[in-house]
C-alpha cells in the first residue's frame, strides 16, 4: 500500500509505503491552535517508509512530555503536513488529513480528552451530514 499526503497547495508531498504504526487523535490546546481545528488526527510511519518532496519550513516546540516536536509546513500554503518527534526518532508523524482519504485506518486512541469540545463526544446525538450542512440557515432570524 502506497499513500500520498499533500499540503493544501500540493507543493509539499509525502509518500508513505506500508501501513502506519499507529493513528491517534489529540485534543490538546497546542494541537487545536496548530491545526485551527478542535482536534488533531495524526499517524506515524517508520521513517524509512516515507519519502518527502517539496520545500518545507519548521517550527519546533517542547511538548508537555519534555520531548521536542518539530512541525514541518509548506512555505507556500502553510499546511502542517508532517512532524518529527524526538520521542520517536525512527518515525515521521503525518497529518491524517493530508491523505484526504476516508479509508485511512481509524485512530486507536485519543489523548488530552480534558480539552475536548463536548460536542465532539456525542456524535449519535448530532445531525450528521455527508457533505456540507443542509437544512435551515444557521443563526437568529
Ligand atoms: Zn502547500
Ligand atoms: Zn496535541
């Protein structure tokens, strides 16, 4: 299995061969701010199974664990496509969204649930739309 992950503009490309080592969600505040979304979905592949094409810039920060996270992002569109975690020096972390593939393996665990937006936890009680929201307009009339 060969999968390709792309940044928003497509100039930064990552190809991963084989299956991911793991997939997880993270609700921490740093991930919320980095992604602009209420959660992060990430996966890790063995570094020797990953090829990267295209320029990237990096932003490094210490993680709560004390290890360093170095996020690589496209200098043209700003997408954070992958990252290096000093805790996992033989792996490369990849944004699951970069694959834009609903068939991508599901997460097996999530972390920082304490920062989770409560509405994320009860999908059975929410309306679920296959694409954009349909129905009455949002907001007060
Ligand atoms: Zn880009
Ligand atoms: Zn996080």
